[in-house]
C-alpha cells in the first residue's frame, strides 16, 4: 500500500522533515535485518486523535529489543511521549498508522550486532484498511502457505524482529500470486500458527478459539489480546488451543486480527468456504465493537486510549 507523506519523523529524539529522514546504505540493519519494530494505530475520537494501547505496543518493542540484545537509549515513557508528539506534530486528526523502529545504524559492519549503533525512529502516515474495505465488509480469501512460521529456536517468535518478516513476505507473495488475499502459516509442528501479519481466530459452536502464541510460534498480538478481553466481556468462552487446518475448513466462522488489518472476517480457506462465506454473527459483533472501542465510543475501554 502506498505511503502518504506527513510533515515530520522522529529520529533519535529530534524531529526531522519527512524527506530528510534518511539512513546510510551501509546501515547494519539494512544488511542483516537486525532490528525490531511496532505497528500502532491512532483513531479519531470525540476528544481528539487517540492512540490505541500505546504502552502495550511500546513495551512489546522494548521486549523485542531485549530478546535481540538491542540497547534502546530511550525509556518506555520517553517512547510513549515521543509517539504522542509524532501524532500531534503531524496534525493526524483523522487517525494514523504509526511505525516505531529500532534498528542498527551506520558505523560497524559484520554479523556481530553488538558494536553497531542502535537508532530509533517513529513515523506516522494515514493508512486505510490494510486488507481493503471489501475484506473488512465481506471477508478475505486465505491460503495455507507452504512456508511455515519460524521455529522458536531458529527465530525468536515472541519478538517483532525486522528480519523475521522475510518469512511473512514469502508467505504473502505466495498467497497473492496464487490469487488469494492473505496467507496462513503453520507452525513448525504443522499446527495453525498465524497469518503474515495477523493472528487467527475461529468460532466453533459459539466458542472462540485462537492458537496459543508461544506454542504456535505466533506473535502475541495486542489486537488478539483486546479481542479476547472483549469476547469474554460479551460473555463468550475463549480458548487458546492448538488447531489444524481442517479446524479452519470446518469452522462456523473465522477471522483475523492485527493493528494494521484490525478485525477482518475470513470468507474461505484453500477454497473451502467458511460457514456460509459471509461474515458470521460473532465476528461481526466483535468487529463492530472493536471499531467503537478504538474510536472511544465505549467508555469501559477508554483506558486503552491515549489522547494526543
Ligand atoms: N502476527 C504478526 C506476524 C504480526 O506482524 C502482527 C502485527 N503486529 C500480528 C500478528 C498482530 O499483532 P498486533 O495485533 O499486536 O498488531
């Protein structure tokens, strides 16, 4: 999806003009994929633009950095404050997609990441529905990828590491080239893991099921956690349970969750129609509540929002 430039990007504590936010071609992270990032969204609310679960995202960024032994020269509070400033400075009253990045910069080369400088940037821009408005409304066509998700002892699946997205990119390309909207990856044990950038849910006999992140080699999604809380609050039973691909084929409903994608119904998997192929009632209920929550329309969840 194309990027619409905004005015300023935060780089290592300073605001720089969008066009000047450049790195050297010999930056370490560009060569070895050593870095960590987040995807965060801000939404318009009656109190102004508000960032959804900012602290949780920035804590996950610091957790990813810890796993990768990247020494981030900013505290959690400093990163949260900087993100609010990025939204404010760019006047993102209609909301924004926000991309914090910790990366190894210019000055050292070689596989050893430890001597390379750690740089941090936070950018934002307006971004619509990641899987398209039609996907939001009518569901997406999924394909089980021939690429498996990382084995947690080959890549730290709890980290949102930049280089790890080669795996996601390969799965996405395979799905798109075959005419599907998005890929589902199996974990190293052949059980369902997650999508190229989203977590996976099914609904079966009124019970909501999602793969347990650490076992499935999936990222522990902040949208996933939010949907689990919401579903429990609405009175649904939610289970973290290992599943195989036929659980998807035979589900009553299926959907995916992620910051960029938000909550998107799945209409088919490997050309097997899920349910009746239309967004199911529980999926639709969770989706519409999610959109109300992020826009500050349900007071019980206002503590998830940071007004800018
Ligand atoms: N899995 C992967 C591989 C992702 O990249 C993302 C997006 N961050 C997710 C799941 C969903 O996570 P979240 O809901 O925190 O955005």
